[in-house]
């Protein structure tokens, strides 16, 4: 079974915040998950992103695939190198 790192929506109507969770790819968006590894609040100024970096790194090493949105959040926090940083490292 494939494992993904993705967002689940929480909060009230028109006031969302998101948990970053590790879940099986077959599970529904707000359904069962394996572990909570962070949260994301887009309504705060500046945007608030809290990630347990050691746990995310562990799940990535085990083969968990982040969704596009989570991947962009990981790049913002510096946990995953951006494509520009990866190209500089290869040269």
C-alpha cells in the first residue's frame, strides 16, 4: 500500500487550517491517517507552517510521497531542496 504525506482540512466554514498527515493513499482526505507530522494555517499573516522535520525526513526515507502542495510547503521550510538548489549541488 502506498503512503502519502498530505493535508487534511480542519476548522470551521470559511476558516480553514490544515494538518499535515501521513496516510495511506486509499484513505479519504479527512479520513484515517497514520501520523500527524505538522500543521499549516494559511489565514495567519505571515502564513504559519509547523513541521516535525525529523518525522517527515523519516517518512520520506521510508518511501512516503508528498503531494504537490505538501512538497511546496516542505520547500518553503527548507526540508526538501528546491530544484535550483539541487542543480547547484550537482555542479
